[in-house]
């Protein structure tokens, strides 16, 4: 049997995931204060890289009006709607939760490399892309014929 010994090097859980939808699990959650002094929960998420190994993504649920939508998405996707409606979410509520998430690649800045982030937490059965169908699935039935005497002009 022949093999390449360098293939046996452990894979880093810090390698980027390609943009796409992934099943995720919350491995760790910690209540912290953001740099601007706001309450937040820092999440460590795990997903499977398409090559089969585990990859980590970090996300932050921040308690500011402009970011409440993301807390709601997370709660809806992880069956924590009751906590959302009650206005209180704890780190303990989050650990072990599983969901589907849309992961994107953010371009690096300020001397840091590219990184993954969560753009959406998806409710089971939901798909991204949004919108509604603008075309009916079946052709519309032909309108009934109109007699010349029925035209009001």
C-alpha cells in the first residue's frame, strides 16, 4: 500500500468553509459585553466542511435594536421562540442547539484574513433566495367567451 504521509496531517478547524448552507451545532456559548458595551452571546458553531472534516464558525448575537432580527432568526431556527418572545436568551439556552445556517465568506480587513460568518439562520424547510413565485404553476384557464352584447361600451 502506498500513500502520501502529508495527507495525514490533522486538519485545522480554522479553515474557511465555502459559502453555502450548512447544518450547524452550537458547541459553546458565552455571555459577554461587546466592545461598545452591549450585551451579547458569543457562539462557537461547528459545521462539516465539504471535504468531510469539522470546521468552526463564530457568530455574535448582540442585544441592540439593529441586530434583534438576527437573534430572532437564531431563536426561530433553534426552537427558542419562547425565549425570544420573553425577551431573554441565555448562553445555556444556546449550547447544543442545531440548525441550518447560511455561511458566507467575509473579506479580510485591518490586517486580518478572510473569515466565515453567518448571514442567516434558516427555519427547517426554508430556503434562501426569498421572494415569491411571479408565475403561476399551471397556465390560467381561458376566460369565458364574451358576447358582443355584454360589452358595456
